[in-house]
């Protein structure tokens, strides 16, 4: 729920923009830190979810590590003060240039996704006379039961090394004298809300660590990846995920041996609820079959609905605020009028981009809306601003912050 003075502030700002509620961000980070630290678990922030400077500074201040998927993310993590001993570099296609940059930065670990990559990192490390810490990303063939576009842990996905290749992995590791084997890494998908999925993952991790140990490779790090989902349907838009239940599953089902560390790579769950995309209605088209609200934000600002059919709560802040101010001024005589102050309409809420898919959602129930109304698309802090583009040569979306 936006406070009235926040909505008043929005009125003076050019749209579209992302509005970051830094209190919600800090409350989320508090909750994650409290829940993970009780078990001694290590959390790395998956920077790909949002690398907005203020967001990563806030995350860094909590002492979390950084999970990076490009050389530029590694660079940004170091520049923003993340401890290099807590920086991990993952990704299925690391270029030589990116590997060299990470070697020069002396990061903690590369999460390696193919046998060929092991060979390449070993060679590049040798040329620098360095030893690179590595973890093997295993594709565990565990179904994340999430949208198929964001599932990563099945045999058919490009990510990780399949279990039938593990004999070749250990053969290669024995040859690679400039690699230090630290442990095993998994990531089975994103927006996972069913804790049973994580229980199944734990079973696979336990099997895999036994396999490595039986082949003479001690495991220091068990990296379970990320993927904890958030509530995109809550009308209030900023519920903090249930970190307690999430970490409890790993505490209960993961076989953690003395001296081992358990690592997590959370992105969405840490940042999604802290931001909304704020835009204005440019035009209202009332049709015979459909009504359209045409916003000044579209797939160039937030592509999730168009790319994954993702659901986000959509609110008309201007009409809501009118309702509120009428209520405040109300006396008993006009109460019934105030309870039904505006008529509800159905709109397809669309953007200005020249693509038919540029639609946030069809048939959205909203109060009757007008040109200039402020529209909020909620829970947009993860994979929102970072996936914005210049398509149609539009300006890049701006950001605004609470105190
Ligand atoms: N670790 C690895 C290896 C990953 O690939 C990802 C996300 C994460 C951690 C963090 O996952 P999270 O905790 O945020 O679920 N753009 C999509 C999501 C793509 C996720 C990519 N990998 C979306 O908007 O839903």
C-alpha cells in the first residue's frame, strides 16, 4: 500500500520510473539474514536480479556474498565492496576475457558448467600462475515445478553437467593442477514456491556428495543455488518471503558434514517486493469489445509479463487516492456513496511499444481510469529494471528511492 504522501511525491516526477522502497528492502534483508544465520548458512546475492547501485550497496552492507554471471557483474561486486572471498562466478558461457578478469580479482570460486570449461579455466589460471577455486555445477534432473522458461535443472536444459558425465569430470580434475576443487553447485530454477522441490533437491545433493567423496574428492562447499519464489498476487505487493521455512528444509534434509559450508544464491526473494514500476496513463481507448489503458511504460521497462506471462498486481494510484481523500472528508450521511465511489471497469493494460505482445495483462479490474492517472505495477524489483531496454529508441527507465 502506498502512503498518500508518496503518491503526492510521484505526481511531481516524470514517468515511467522504478520506485524502490528501501524500508521494504531492508526488512527483507533482515529477515533473510536472521533466518540463515541461525544455521550458519552463507547467502550470496544473485546480482542478475537487480544491479541497481543503491540496491547492491544495501545488500552488500548486510555482509552477503555476490553471485555473478558476467565479468561486469564480478567487477561491479568488487567495486561495491563485496569481499572477494565471497564472490562467485557462475554461468554457462564465460568468455576468456571474463575468466581472466575474475582470476585477476582473486574471487572465491568459479561455478563450472562443462568439462571443456574446466580445461579452459585451468589453462588461463596456469598462464597467470594462479590456482582457481572451482565448484562443479551439476544438473540434478530435479523438476522445479515452475514456469518452463525459468526451469534450469532438467536434463534437457543447457545448464550444469549431467550426472552421467561425472566420471569424466573427476578424470579432468585430476589433470588440472591449477584448479582447486571446492565443492558442488546446483540451481534448478526460479520462482519456486513448493518446498517439496527443495526437499527433493537435498536428496540429490546428498547422493552427489557421497559420489564425489567415494571418488576421493572432499567437499567443502554445498551450493544449493537460489530460486525461492515470492508472492506476486498479494494486493499489497510487498510481502516478505518465508525465509524461515525455506532454510529449515535445508537444515532438515541436507546432510551437512563437519567443516562443510552451505551456500545459497538468492536473487528474486531479496529484492522483488522492494520496487514497483510507476507509469502514467497516456490514453484510454474504450472499444466495443475491449477497453485499453495505454501506459507510458511497456515491455521496454518491465518485460516479465510479455516474456513469461508473469503476473504482477496492477493498481491505479490516482483513483485509489481519490477514494481515500473522499473517505477522510466523509460524514455519516454520505457513507454509502463513499463505499462505492468509482465504477469498476475492465481494461487491457498495455504499453506504447509497437508489438502486440506489449501487454501487462488483459481484462484487469480497475476503477474507471483517465489520462494522467498514476499506475503502479507491483513486485517489480527483481528482473525488472535490469531487463529494461532501449527498444524503439526509448529512454532508459529511471529510478526513484524512498528515504
Ligand atoms: N543462481 C543461478 C545459477 C541462477 O541462474 C539464478 C537465476 C539464481 C541463482 C537466482 O535465482 P532467483 O533466486 O532469483 O530465483 N528473468 C527471470 C528469472 C531468471 C532467473 C535466472 N537465474 C524472471 O524474471 O522470472
